[in-house]
């Protein structure tokens, strides 16, 4: 009977040891799992902080570039306003605004004043007054040329502004794609 009692006690001890061993292994496994989960949460938290810092740096860089673009745009608009003013004012009453002096609209007094050769002195006196002002057809051409210059300046200004915006976007893209802030 002693042998049966010893075997029973040994089996009970083994069962108890197995139970506590299983519990110990479960606790150790849970401990490793929670340590792993904690380390992953810390890494995730660090990654989120890094992402937020990087995005903040990118936003700041974008604000700086936008500020520079706004300054460039203001400078361009000022430059084009001055150019428009110079086109509107012109460089003389009897000249077209092409700047090269090739289109002199007023005729000088003399034999080649556009009058027939048999015109009298009275006709020539009237034309002397007309010589001071450009002819009406020349004024139309001057106005058309001025409008064309203004339109060309407007288109050039719009393209320059578009270029400023494109370059700003390109700089933002490059700083983000390089994953660094310049």
C-alpha cells in the first residue's frame, strides 16, 4: 500500500508542479507579450512624434517658400505696373511706343507735307498746325499698339507669376521627397 500512496503522492506532486509550471510559463509568456506590446507602443509613439515633427518642419518650410513667393509676386506686379505705366505714358506725342523711333507719325513742314504741289499758302498754314499732332490714323495705330503692349505685358506677368508658383511647388516637393528640410 505504501507503494500506491507514494505513487499517488508523486503523481499529485507532478500534477501540481505541472500546473504551477504551466502557470509560470503563462505568466512569463504574458510578461514577454506585454513587454513587446509596450516596446511597440513606444516605437509607435516615437514614430508619430517624428512624423509630427517632420510635418511641422515641412509646413514651416512651405510657409517660408510661400512667403518668398508672395514677395516675388509683389515685386513682379510692381515691375509690371511700372512697365504698364511707361507704356501708357509713352515716349512722346508724335512717336509710337515702340522705342526705336522708326514710326514717326507726324510729317515735318516743307515740300513733302502730303499736299498736292498746287496747294496754296493758306493750305500749308493749316497743315503746320496739323504737323504738331499725329494724324488720326496714326493715333489709331498707336492706341492699338499700346493695347497690344499692355496685353503682352499682362500675359507675361501672368506667366511669370505662374512660374513663381511652379518653382515654389517644385521646391516644396523636392524638400518633401528628399525627406529633409532645407
